């Protein structure tokens, strides 16, 4: 259990870091990816917390689908910007 | 309070901070997503009971005596719903962002202040 | 009974099928869409019916027979049925309103619409706190999408802000839910409210319930975390906004109400606090708005605050009755009126309320608009009135006076901007505009209007069981409003007949002051209505309003408890406002009138509430006398209200504008009759309560000075007016000042003087305002210096005015002297010498304006442009001479009138007056009106005859044929010296009439608006600012509720 | 009222007396003013001459009914004022019709003639008439205030508003006069009296008649006759009123003559030695000094 505890702390730190990173970086794609990383770590934590279905959902929807949607939105807004220029 | 609560709350605070400081609308939506992730962590942690197993009744032992063996399934069910809804809301927000972008060609939230006072 | 789960099934099913059905054509999909809404409404209506009449009890429903939390479970009770019916009904009507739009957008809009209705139904029905979250999200997502659907920039911006706020709210909601769940182990609302009692971790419990409630505080758009909501109301499509403002808030409110039993009293008081704060702050900010939709947004937010606070109060005080008598009417009032107004704003589409005069082009719509604005300002008989009334009385019974103050002040602010808006629309602007009246939209608004009226009358009858006969005086007015399309003069004759019959039937049944005032109102209204028969222009509402106002005056005099009194008072206020607003360019003046009147009405209400708090459960006037022990506060409040109505010094600034801008044949009603309502109020108040004794101040003494100074300053202002109607208005102010002074003496003689003076003023002001109306009718101006020399053209009017001014100035032998004589005798008897002096000064100064009035108009040189004017029409002359005949009757035989008065007054105060033949004798002096009249008459006739004999044939000098300083003026009409007639007086005594009160009220207005303006600047329009407010509010409230412990 | 006819007869008798007294008084005043100015002055019977002359002149024009009625109002006001007052205390025949009203009636009846006159003159169409009226009315309104306050003080002192009773209370020597017992009220009353008598410094409103326009010249012949006759009544009536209020009234005609003449002389002498006030000045003066005095007089009885 102590090991698990340590893992959780590590992952927590990683999540916090990438969350901060997501907010700090200028590049939107990087921050979308960083948020995806947060979700991914979260799903691992869920697994450790005996919540496998949540973990699966988080990984698929939170980390996967969500990131895709964000990227799509970025694409849409960038396109228009370029067309405009 | 255990460590996961702390992580979750820190994530939420980072998200709030992001929502307050980021000017880019997509980043604000991202920040909200971080808040939601943090929240979901907290929620699952509320249901977690040390030494218990997942609420999947895959053995006879569990079927016979679920209440003392498994972690609380309800928060997990809630979180599942919350995740789905959260993503749906985020997606909807992004469509709004895209539409707004088409109107004014900018993603800066400070440019959308026509409605005020 | 139909299982309410079918509601979900129908909506969800239709929602999923619609994309398929839409392939079959728009028409079919639209039919299916409406069918599903109709069937859902039918289900909820059926439930409501069986709760109302079928003795149905609350029932619980589970999906698939599984217990929660694994299934959806619905609880349907009486309240749920009401809310379901309301929401589904509104959903249906909203669909009608938006049907054109929906048809254009296609099935997507229908699906979203159905989903929204589904979410709303779920919110109301669910018995499970997590499902609450789910339905909340369904509602929100559907609403967001609908808001953004028209793809306009403002809709999108608003929608985005909305979503951010909604996202934050759901974060708090989920956090709250999970904490409460972890503590109680249940998600069922009812079981949770039981289990919370056993929770040990109080701190965590309060955190959890705080978070839960806080998310609702955001959803309910509470100040200051509500900027986003107002932006949504402003920016989104009015169809959606109306629907969201009505149904959305109703459903969210109800789900909040459901979870209130879970939370502790501290948190309930936080709800009450934020609700009240929102009510007053939002209404204050609304004052600076010019955009009607934004105005409605502020009003919506404020109303929700009030409703929420009232509901929390009902849970807090464990008084379920208040929910039905106050919370529900307040909510329904908002529900219908707000939806209707938002929808109207979707038709008129003007972003500045000042351009809303175009609504007059559509009579139906403008009528509905008036109804709805009046409903929102809480006028009777709309449900909002009952809600506020019952809430205020309940709060009073619990000594929550500060809250009453907040509610009334907030209501005043709200009335401030709503009525300003109404004022514009009551008159057609010259601006021509083509407005597309979508017939579906108009139909939907009409349905809402009819429902609002039905709900109003439901509450009206509910609250008035057994007292309906009291409303008899209004029937004529209502009937005339119904007969709006008849010819004008025919309606006038109907009005006359109805007044006559009412007097004939009911006057003999009355006694005492009630008889006295009734007789004055009925006789006065009858005579004054004759003058209105001269009207030629068609008006659909004039006679209806006039008779409603007359009816309200009669009803005030007949009122037997504070509720009836207050209802009539409010109806009088509103109808007189609408009548005054009929005048040209009367917007500003009538606005000032209604604001002061409403302020006065609220003061009266708070005074009643204070008296009520001493003896709850009674509504009769006796509570005023029973409250005597500590009644100074109640007395001061109520009398302030009456003083405002009587235009006492300091609160008089509305009077000249309102009197002068009203139509010329309406002003006599206002001056002669309406101003007596305040006097009746005083009579009622003093009879029941007396003038309470306080330790430090003598209220009677203060009141007497208020009366004396009102008389003096009113008169002083009258002499400097150039406008005849303004002059007479200030004269009325002065005359009413005497009445207040006389009433404050509280002796038989004083009250005799007051009543005599009142009758005198009633008769004279009737004559004078009618005569002036006739003059204005012919000359088209009320500026006196523009006239002159009209005596030759209008001898009848001149004679009437001459008698009028002799009577009003108190010169013997006409009635005015009797009034003055009685007043001074009473004052000296009482020992109030200085007040006597002030009143005397006022009465001498009155000569100046009297002379001014008659000289500037009738004497001196005529103006060229009025060389050919004719005498006023007989419709004006006849009523004047009816009054003059009465004046002469009472002048020659004052005993006739005084006996009537002393018959009422003496039993109360003891006799102050004895008679010896025709001589009235007081402890100080004596007066024989009959001999004075005879002597003066004889001397006058003898002298006149002598002169007549001495000067036989004379040549008439033309008015222009004059010579002075040995020169013949080339433009004799310019020699009419009338402008700024009493300039030296102003130079010498101008300091007395410096506009202190006007400046004071201007400053008050200015400050209020400045505060309003700076307060509303917190809504910067920046989404992040709004996020900041939400988060800050959570921190502050958290600290207040949880952190302190 | 039993002997209504006797009352009427007595009233006529007193009217006759007072008319002659007023006319002579007017003549004497002209003489005195002239002497103070260093002129010889007209004979004391000059007012009679004037009256006979104007009454003999026939009028040929009319400005209208109100113009015509103005002097009637004025004259009726003067006679009425006189008739509502008791003249000689204790005498049966000099009580007039004072039973029909008390002091308040008398005060208010002063306005009757003035208002009617104002209406009549205003109809003439001359711009100066209303100017004079305005000045007159404006001054009367303010000068009435201290007078009213003095009267209130008297009413408070004696507990009555009946003139007869007020006079009765002052009988028995000069020490009982209100002048002595209520000096402040008397002071206020006498200052008001100056204003009401319309001599300088408070005669601005008479100025228009000095330039060749205004009511008295516009009114000619019989109209003017009425007004001149009225002046006799009106002035005497006011003198009698003040005598009754402050100076113990009169128990017989010589006392009446003595007291009223002295009073009149007081007003005249004040007028002779004073320049004319402008209207504003006079209003301010009345509102300040006499009114303040009156308020003090009243306050003495309030506390």
C-alpha cells in the first residue's frame, strides 16, 4: 500500500505540473495535450481507487475524445485565422 | 482528507486560476476541464474505502457480502455520468467558441464584451 | 393516474423519433412536436386536477421497480403538480410563440426544445439529488443550445457566459452532492433530510450543504454572481429568454425549494440574505437601464431573489401556508408577466425603451403590455400584490421589519423603471415604424395574458371570500372598459347613470364619515362627469379608467379593513396615474406622481404592517387602535403616506406637474376628489389611532405645523405661477394644508372646520378647474399672461371664477369665510397661536393668486389672437353653476352643512359649537352667516341700484379704446400687465419658496441613479469578471456560513 | 333681532355720523399735511365740495360690468366693515350689526372691498391699474400678518374674539387698556395700522394716481364719488377698530372722536416725516419688524 501511496503522490504531482503547464504554455496544442495527460493520469488513479469503469471512461472520453474535440476546435479556429490572413 | 482529495482540490484551484487568468477562450474551456477532472478525482476519492475492491461482483464472496467488501459504487456511477456530461458541455462550449471566432476572428475573451452593464 | 414517467418517455421518445419523422415533412414533425407537448401538459394538468378536486395524495414512482439510487424516482405531490402544469403549459405556449422559428430551424430546434422541457419536468419531479444534477444538466445543455441557435453574436456571447457559469454551478453542485452523500449514505432528498440530523461531522455537513445551495444561488442568478444571466437575457432570442426566465427559473427554484429541508437554518438565512440583497441590488441597477430586455433581465433576477428568499423564509419559519399565499403568487406573477414581456420585446425589437411608443399601433399588444407591467409592479389584483401583501404581513407578525423595508424599497425601485417604461408606451410617439406582428407570437402572448388574468382572479377570489360585495364600486369601470368601442358620449351617459344609481341605492344606507365622504365623491363625480361629455375624441379607456378611479375612491371610503383600504388605495393610485398620463407631454410629471404615490402607498403598507405586528390575525382597522401602546411608529409611517398623497410640504413636488399635465377635464377630478382620499385616510387614521403620545415629541404639534406650512408655502408658490393649472394646483396644496392643520387639532371644532373646509375646497376647485378647462378649451393655452380681457367673451366663466375666488379666499359672505372662521376659532381655542398666524398669512397671500388668476385671464387687455373666442361649451358651464348653487346654499345657510358635520363629529369629540338661531357660537366668538349675507347683499344691491340710476345711458368703450399718459398705445394688447405679476413679492420673500424640497428630491434621485450606475458597472461584460464574482461570492459566503463556526 | 327695525334705524344714524366724521377728518388731514409742507392747504370742507362735484358729473362711457361694479364692491366693503363693528361701547344705538360676527369677520371683510375694487379697476385695461392693485394687495397681505398676530394675542389674552367683550375688558381706566396690558401686541398692531392706513411710507400703490392714470382717474364721476364716500367710512371704520382693540374703545362720542383723531394723526405724522418705501422694502420691513413683534406677542401667551 505504501508503494501505491507513493505512486499516487507522484502521479498527482505530474498532474498538477501538466495542469499548470497547460495553463502556462503559449502553444494551444501543447496545452490541449497537457490537459489530456492530466486526464490520463486521473484514469490511472481511478484504477488504483478501485474504480475500473470510471478509469475506462476517463481514459476514453476524458483523455481521448475530449482531446480530439479540442484539437478539432483548434483546427477550426486556426483555419479561419489563416484564411483571414 | 486523503492525498487524492488534496490533488483533486489543487487541480480544481489550478483550473479556477486558469479560468480567471487566461484570455484565450479555448484555454478557459481547458481550465474548466481541469476543474472537472479535479472534481471527479475528489468524488471518486469520497467513495474509496481502504482495503476494499472494485464494485464488480465477479466472485461468489463478493456476491454474498457486497456491502463490506466493495468500495461504494454510487460515487463511481455519479462520476461516470459527470464525465460524460462534462465532455458534452465542453464540446458545446467549443462550438460556441468556434462560432464566436467566426464572428470576430479572435479568441480573446476580452473582445466579447458587447453585452454589459 | 398517468405515471409521470410517461412525461419523460413521451418527450424523450419524440425527441429521438423526430429526426426520423422530419424526413416525412415539416408539417408532420411539427404536429408530432406539438402533440407531445400537449400530451405532457395534459398529464400534468390531470394530476393537478386530481390534487385539487380528487383528493389525490402525494405519490412516488420508480423506474423498473428498482429502488434509488440505481433508478430514477419521481415524487409527485400538490406543489409538484402545480409547477408541472405551469411549466408544461408555458412550454406549450412558448412553442407556439416560437413556432415560426422552429419551423425554419427544423427538427434540431424541436429536439432541443423537447429536451429542455424534459429537463424542467425532471427537475420538478425528481426525488433524488443526483438525478437533480442530471436534469439540471439536460436543461442547461438544451437551453445553451437553444440560446446559441440563432448564431447571432450577442446570443453566442451570452450563451458562452451562461455555459461557463453553468459549468461552475455544476462543479459546486457535484461537490455538494458527493459530500452529503458520503455523510448520509443516501441520495434521496427526503431520506437525506432525515439522515442529516444524525450526522456527526457538522463541519463537513455544513460545507456540503453550503456547496449544494451555492450552486443553486448561481443557478438562481443571485447578486453579484449574476452578470452573465443579465447578459443572456439581453443578448439571446427573446422567445428563449422568456421561456427560460419563466420556466427555467421556476423549475430550478422548485428544485431548490425541495432541497431546502436538507440544509440548516444558517444556510437558509444565507438564502434569505442573498435573495433580499439581489432583490434590492438588481432593482436598483435596473433604474439606469434603457434597454428593455436588460431591464427585464434585472427585474427577473430580482424577482427570483425575492421568491427564493420568501421560500427560504417559509421553510425557515416552518410556515407552509406562506408558500401558497405568498411564494407561489409571487412566482406565478413573475412567471407569466416576465414571459409575456420578454415575448413582447421580441415583437417590438426596440433596444431603447423610449422608442416603445410604437406599441400603441397594436391595441391588443399595448393593452397586454400595460397589464403585465402593472402585474410586475405588484398592483392589485395581480398575484404579485397578494404575494407581497401576505409576505409583508407575515414578516410583520414575526417582527422582521428590516426585511419589509428591503422588500418595499426594492419594489419601489422596480416600479421605478417598469413604470418609466410603461409611461412611454402609454402615448403614441410620432415615430412611424413597420413592425411585423407574427400572429403566432401575438397569439402566445394573448394566451399568457389571459392565463395571468385568470390566475389573478383566482387569487383575488381566494383572498376575498365573503367580501366580494365590497368590490361593487368597480363594476361600472370594468364594464365601461369592456364596452370600449361604444361612442364616447354614450359611455359618458352610462357613467353618469351608474354613478347616479350607485348613489341612489347605497348612499342612504351609510352613516357617519363614510356617508359624508361617499356623498362628496358621488355627487362630485356625477357633476364633474358632465363636463367630460364634451369630449369628441374617441378613447377606448377613458371612461373605464375614470369610473374605476371614482369607484376606488368610493371603495376607500367604504373600506372596512386595512386590506380593502390598501387595495382600493393602490387601484386609485394606478388609475389616477393612467388618467394623468393621458394628458399631453405628461410623461415626466405623471412619473413623478406615480413614484411619490407608490412610495406613499408603501409607507402606508409598512405602517399597517407595524400595527399588524402588534395584533396579528386581525385585518380590521381596529388593529390601529389596538396598537396604541407603541403605535407612534405606525402612526408616523401611515401619516407620511397620507401626507404624500395630500402633497404636504416637502413631498409636494409632484403636485403641480401632475395637476397641470392631466387632461383639463380630468384635473377637477384629481383636485376636487382625489386629493380627499388622503384626507379620508387621515380621518380614518385619527379616528382609530388618535394621535399617539410619545415621550419626546408631540406628534399633533408637528402635524399642525406641517399643515400650516403646507398652507403657507403652497400659497406662496401659487402666486408666482404663470400657468393657471399649476397655480390652482399649488392652491390645492395650500387648501389641503388647512385641512391637515384643522384635523390635527383633534377637537370638535377643529374637525368641523376640517370637514367644512374640505367641502368648500371640493366645490370651489370643481368650479375653478372646470372654468379653466373651458378657457383652455377655447384658447388652447394655460399660460395666463397669454390671455387677458376674456370677460367680454366668456362672461359665464368669468362669473364662475369670480365666485370661486371670493369663496376660496375666505372673504365673507361666501362659504370660504365659514371655513376660515371655524379654523381660527378652533386653533385659538386649542392655543396654537403661531399656527393661527401662519394660516392667516397663507390666507391673505391667497388673495394675490386669486386676483392673479382672474385678472390675467379675464381682465385687462385682450390679445389679438383671442379676439374671436367664444364662451366655453355648456358642458363646462353647467357643472360649474351646479357647484356655485351649492356654494350659495351653504353660504346663506351654513347651518345646513355644519349640522351635518357636527352630527358626525360631536359624538366623537364633544360639541364645540352651539347655535342660537342662525348664529354659530364657539367659546371664543360667533358668526351668523345668514345675516352677513343679507347685510352685504342689501348694501350691495342698494349701492348698485343707486349707481345704476345715476348713470343712465352710457357708451360702451371698446377694450382697445384706451388712452394713457396722453397717448394711445399702438399695440394695446401688449399693455396687459400680467407676466411675473408679483415680482416684488418674489424679490422680498423668494427665500420662502426656494426649491429646497425639489432640490432635495432631485439630489435623492441623483444619488440613487449614481449608485445604480456605479453598481451596475460591476457587470463589465467580461466573462472572467463574472467567474471572479462567482468564485469570490463562494468564498465570502463560505466564510460567513461555514468558516465562522 | 326682535327690534330689527330699531337696529336698522340706529345703523343709519351711526352711518350718517361716521360719514360726516370721516369727510371732515379727511379735510383736516389735507390741511395738516399742507401745513407741515408749508402750504396753506384746502379748506376742511374740501372733501364735501369734491364729493358734490364728482357726483354731479354724468358719466358717458362704460368699460364693462366689472369696472362698473368695482366701486360698488368697494363702497359696500367700507359700509359693511363699519356695520359689523360696535362703535361706542355701552351705547344701545351705536352697536350696528356687530351681532353677526366677531373680530374675524371684521378682519376678513376688509378684503371684500379691496378685492372687488381690484377686479373693477383691472377691467379698465390700463396697464397701470393692475400695477397699483398688485402693489396694494401685496402690501395689504403682509401688513395684515402682524395685525392678525396682534389680534390673536388679544384673543389669547381675553379668551374671546368678540370686539364688544374685548372692549368691555378694557373699561375702568387707562391701566386696563390693551395698550398697557398687552404692549407688545399693541406695538405690532400699530405698525400694521400704519400699513393699513396707506400713508407714507407705505403708500407706493397710490403712486399711479399721481401720474395721470390709475383707478381714481380712470374712475370718474359717480364711481369716484362712491370711492371718496367710501374713504370716509373705511378710514373711520379702521380707526374705530384699532381704538376698540388697543385703546379701550369709546363709551361716548367725544371720546370716540378724540381717540380716533389721535390715531389718525399718528398715522399722518408718521407719513409726513417719512419717505416712501419701495414695495420690496415695505414687504421686507413688515415681515421683519412688525411680524417679529407680533410673534413675540403671541409667544408670550403660548408659554
